[in-house]
C-alpha cells in the first residue's frame, strides 16, 4: 500500500524487497526536501521569534505595571478620593481597591472587575503581590495587585492588552507572509539546484540508456573529480570489463566451434565409410579395425574437449570439496597415468611431501595436464624431469621449447602455436592449469630449461605437514 503526499506529486511505498522506495525523480525530491527544510526552519524561527517577543513584551508590561502600582500604593490621594483614573493621568489603566473583606471599589464607571482569590490574598497580607491575565467582558486585561500602606486594603491596577495583542497579531501575520515567501524562494532555489546540479546526472543517464539500447561500449566522457565523475569512471570500468567479457565470449564460441568441427567431421566421415561398407566383405578387417579405433579416439577427444569446456565455463567450482591434499601423491598418480598413455617417454620423478588445502580432482587434472603437455612435446624416447619441492612443481621436457614471445599466451583458452596445429589437443589443457592455480591462490608460468626444452612451473601455497 502506497502513501501519497498531497501537493508534492510524490508517492512512496514498499518494494518487492520490503524496503521503501521513491517513485519520483531525483529533481522533484531535491525540490521537495529543500522546501521542507526551509519551511521547517522558517517555522522554527517564526515560533521562536513570536514566543520571544511575546515574553519580552509581557515582562516589560509586568515590570511597568508593578512599578506604577507600588508608586500609587504609597500615595494617599487615591485612597482619599473618588477621582477616576483617567483624571490622574492613568487613562490607559483601570484602578480599584480591594479590602480584605467585602466588595472592592473601582475608580471609574466601567464594567466591574471580577477579582479572585489571588487579589484577596494580597489584601489579607498572605501574598506580597499578584499579577495575572483576566478577561473583562470581551477584553483581556493584565491585572497587578499590591498592598497599600493602609492594612487590609490592596491596590489593583488593570491594563488592557489590546495594543499588545494587536502587535503580536501583526507580527504573526508578517512572519507567516515572510515564511511563505521563503518557502517559495526555497522551491525556486531547489529547482535551480536540481536543474543545474543534476544536469551531469541526466547526461550520464542518457548515455547509459543509449549504451543499454545500442550495446555500444564506448567509454563515457569524465569531467572533473566530483561524485558524478567518479560514477562515470566506475561506469567506464564496467564498460571495459563488459566489452572484454563480450570479446572473450565471442572468441570462446568461435574457438569452440572450430575445435568441435574437426573431430565431428572426422567422426562423421568414418561413420559414413562404415555405413557405406555395410557388407563385411567390402572392407578388410584391418581397415575396419582402424576405422573403429579412429572413431573411439575421436569420441574420446570430443569427450575431453567437452569436459574442458565445461570446466573452463565455470568461474567458480560448483559445491567444491576442500580437503588437505598431499601434492606428492597427486604427482605420483598422475605420472603413472601419463606413462600408460606415453610408454615411449621416460619420467624421472623427485617429490617431497607438500600438503595443499584444496580440491583433489582439480589438482589432479592440473598436474596431469602439465605432464601430458610435456609428453606431447618430447621426442620419441625422450626424457621428462618432474620435481616437487616446497610447493613448487617443475616439469621439464626435451621438446623444442616455447619462444619467449609466446610464453604469455600459452595459458589462454584455445591458444595454440603454429607448430602445434598438427598435434592432438584442444588448446585448453594449460588454461585449466592456470584456472586451478588461481583457485588455489597459486601461479603457473613457462620458462626454458637448461637443455633448451620447456619448463612449466606450478606454485601452490601449503605446508610440509598436515599439522602446520
């Protein structure tokens, strides 16, 4: 359910997440908040000024009335005559005498002054003086009562508050008028601030909307160093990341299509040959066995390629099982598997225990990929040196080595050098090694060994024992 503030055009209400959201533009909110702030400030100042003025006028009037009352109470003229107060130069007040018992006496012919207990207490000597506001017919009076020099009689002076009320009324209307003008001026100021101050925000909004509509990731112009400039810089960083991600996505799709097309084409050709030779006598047994071996190899290649693509497509592992893993055992098992695949390659292995907290399958795959790469590039009868010490796994082969200008690219997805185009593989094995290293806070790099072959170095943080 929403709430609408009349006159503001601003509606607020809870969103789907339970929080409250504005449904108006930022400019209208700036104008409204500015007017509210100025209005509250003006109201506070107006109330404070009115209350202060009223208090000061009341204090001044009370002080004046008390002084006049004490001066008149010390004279015998008023007690001994019935001369009206206006004849004694006190035309702005009314004067009366109140005995301790009985009715009082007013020195003019105006309406009766209805006195009460405070004035009677002064006449009896129970109070030194009293001052309060009373109403006589339709007029308000400020009444002060003081004792006279004659015991049992109090002097009462009542002054009408018409002039004071009139001044305060004018002050109130003037304050309201100036407050209204101030609120209007504040609204205009808020509009100017919103129009000029939010112009960069509107321009940035239009640019972002254009980018969302056209998918043109051209960076936005950045002017100044304020919050809007920082926002534009953040958008530019996001656009750069989005553009790079889009390029990588397109490259991944293109490379995956290319890599998948080759084994699929070969597989289809072999299947067609088998189909065309439905009669077992059409192909010699040796040719049929060779075709079947090719089909199995191509299916395995496709399976490996799809697995690699699936592995690389995940930025984060799904529900990983993290546990202490002895990297030396991982290396030993990986060497045994690669030896079966490359029986003509000699592996010399030296390892020391090194415990890594991570995913055993991912570490096993990364080490296996390093060894497969070394076996692929080593010549027939070649030699591969594998060393693991203090968390550094070094794999040296006897291949032609990696040119220095290509070492920065060999860990990218689908990247293959010109010399490797005719060799089996998808160009994803070393990319997986780098991904696994990154997930385990490690690193991998390519250099050259002393024999001129390639040296791949995988570094993983860990400890020598599980108790460390």
